[in-house]
């Protein structure tokens, strides 16, 4: 299913329930943040080495899937309300990040692009 189809399905879901009045950019952004927080809470106290085993439990996997779907749904809804093409926006952002994080400097480290630029300048 395409993002366009999902967006239309979410739009109709909101229209059928007369929820468009509540789907303002502010409210959708707050809902998106809340759902991202619920996703975060699932992993909050797990050590990195615990995640794989924890995720094997079908109930945990289902909880993650549901929270990710909520995040994705609110993001699609917000993009629809603001008339933003998420696919083209993401492609543009990937291009921007490719410039900020050139492979030869970014491979294998997690430095922010500003630190990479400082490294590049120091290597001069």
C-alpha cells in the first residue's frame, strides 16, 4: 500500500468521525510526540543486549508494531493537513544528509556533521 493510499484512508477515517476539527497541526504534532513517547517507553529500561530477546515475545513485538503504526499514522495525517509530500521531502533530506555526512568522514562513527566538518577543515 502506498503512502498516498494510507493518507487517503486516514483522511476518510477522520472525515467519517468529524475529527478533522481536531486534526490541527498543533494537535497532530502533540499526538505524534505522545505516540513517539509511548514507543520510547517500551524500550526505556532495556539494556541494548536485552532488546533482541525481549522483542521475540509476541506481545512485545505487537506493542512495538502498534506504537510504530500510531507514529506513522499521525505523521501521515500531519503531512496531509500541511500538504507536505513526505516522499519528496525525505528524498531531499537524504540528499542534504549525504552532503553533511560524506562517506569518507562519516563511515563507522556517530559524530555530528559539525564535528565532521571540523575534522575536514583540520585535515585541510
